[in-house]
C-alpha cells in the first residue's frame, strides 16, 4: 500500500495525498534543476543552513590534465561557503543505485578536485555574461552593495581553494534511498574528514482531483557521528579588507628576511598606471592582489599577482599564470615562444613547471625567491601589461577568455 501524507485546506478539511513517484529519472533531474533548494540546506547544516547556486547541469569532468571530459555529473552546485557540490540523480528502480553509483561519484570527486579549475566553473555560471554573473552572485551572497567583480573574484578564489584542498560535497538524490545505499553513505560520511557524502530522498505526493502536489526531501547521512569527526570549519572573514601595508607588516613580523619581496611588489605595482592593489578578507591569511585595468570591454580588471602572508612561516607569491597565458597577443606561434622564453627566464622552478603542466596559479614561498628571479617575474608581468595596452578595446573578448587553444 502506498504511503500518504495529509493536507489541511482553508476549509479545515483533511486531504489525503498518496505517494506519486516520479516516472522518469530525467523528470527528477529537471525538477531539481528548476528548484535547487529541494536540497534541504537546513537539514544538512542546522546551525548555518546551506544555500545553493546551480552552476551547470551535466558538468563535464576530465580524467587527465588538459584532456577532454570523460565523465559528467548530473548537477554541479556551490553553497555560500564556495564548497563545490556534486549531485547525482537516480531512481530506486535503477540497479546501479547501490555500490556502482557510490564508486562512480567518488571517481567524479577525485577527478574534479584534480582537474577542475574555478575559472571554468565561473564561465559555466556566467553563461556568457560575466557582469551579470558577478551581479547575480553578489546579490545571492547578500553583498549587492559591494563591487560585484570583487565579490565574484573573492568567491571563485574560495572555490579554487576548496577544489585544491579536496573540500567538496557529494549528494545522491533519489525518489527512495535503499538501505544498502544509506549504509554506504553513512559509513563514508563518518570517515571522510574533508568530503561530505550525503543522500537526499525526494518523495512526491499528489492529492486526487485538485492537482496539488507535495514534495518532501529528507537528508540521509548527516549523522551525529559524522558531524563529530568533520574537521572543516568555515573560513573566517575579516570585516575590513587588508591593506598592502598590513600584509607587508604581517610578513615582516614573522619572516623579516623575506619581507623585501612583498615590499618590492608593492612598489612595482604603485609605479604602473592602471594597476591597483586589492586587499583580501581572509582573517587568517592576509593578502593583497595586483589587479590591472585592461581598458577592455570585457574582463576589464584582471588579477595577475598576489602576495599572501599567514601564520607561522607561511608567506607566498602567487602568479596568475593562466591569465597571462590567455592574453590574446600571445596566441600566435612566435608570440607563444616569446612568452615561454619569459617564463623560463624567471628561473623559478615552480613557475616553469606550472607553465609546462598548465597550472593556473603556481605559488612560490617568499623565502625561496632571489632578487634576480623576482625582477624577472615582474618583467614577465610588465610584458603582459604592455601587450594588453597595445590591444584595441574590442580585442579581448569572452571567447578569448574561454578558449584554451592558444595554450597548447
């Protein structure tokens, strides 16, 4: 006998609504895409309910660096803490809903954390309109009164950090979660420290005659034992952005022998017309980013270099290598050779290796950089700024930003 729920109308009459399972898997997928809040954020985290933004349906996942997509997860979403969340939809009648679907999801997560880049996820979310995407994101985050591009850049930087840290969430959605899948989900979620593994059972009920439907989602796997072993804590956000001087002072107190690098970068950035220094808001890791005004119609402000301090002996320089590499002026064969020569001339192994392995943001500890190496890194950035300035405003387009053909 099917399960039922009971509704009470305005006339105080009790209406029985028997269970009405979804007919096809694709119907459940479409329902979730249209109503992503069917993922019950308050059940997942009662102290701070999760809120969602859908990034893409059928999000492709490669299995090697620079390779084509081998997998596709049904839905990719993020929460307000920029944690990528992979959602796979199945129906109870699908025989794969047990061990096979769990292995599949773990395969997805392993490859996504290795080969996805936040820039790609942002391009999916923006859907061809970065300004509208940034504004939508800032509004959703409750920060509509702040510069939308700065808010978006900060958020996608967090997405990137979470991917690199292996900090993701996996959610199985089905019209009914069988006991075998529930046991697997609970087992994994209680033992994986940085990955949340959950299931959401979405039951539907329909009242006869009046067209009313009720959808009742229920989270499985968020056990007390799982909550006890999770070590992830939300990143503390500073109410006021760090100033470059505060970042430099943070590094000077802990690494006096390396503070000259931060000081040199600040002086270099202040000497370039169109370069601004944007402070970060991470409470534990003071940082500033060198952001260049490209004067282009699309993607006007581009972050290219970041200095970050932190606790203990942590301090690093991060080069936005992928952004440099995507400058349209470096697309031809000769221009690519010129860029490669500049990269290799830096003499910084992490930057050279990052270029060869197509890493987006190689990080270099400040203590490892010599004066000559830093001078060559800044010369590389100078070349990028000069070539951008030489481009007419319409030269940098959305397709230029998304196309990776010139990186080969």
